[in-house]
């Protein structure tokens, strides 16, 4: 992942965080830059539906899921960009 363009999100898997939209955007990014990765850090009630959409979009090798036990300060510096796409 050291030479990848990394898009990251840290937060709970819930409707307000709009992971579905994030995956749509990342799918477009991935088409423009095949060396892109999406790092999703968090847990929550919608995690399985997000995993399903990752599979539906054929992004399994490009989306990395991490639980919140990972140290936040070690993750964020690796991002090429961050995003805010809340639904509220």
C-alpha cells in the first residue's frame, strides 16, 4: 500500500456516515487511478451491508476494513485524502 493513493474514513458504520455514497465515489476514483485503496476504520450495524456493496462493486481487493482497535494516529497520516459525506 506504500505506493497507493489511499482514501480513508474513520467512523461508525451507520446511515448518517453515508458509506454507500463513499463507495460510489471510490469506485470512480478507482477507475481513474487503479492504484487506489479505500481504508475504512470502524464498526457498526451497517458493516455487513457495506461489505456487500464492496463485493457488488467488485472492490474486494481495494477496500480494507479495520476495526476501531487500530491506533487512529497511525492510520490518518497514510491518507491521500479524507472525505466527509454525512447525510445530515
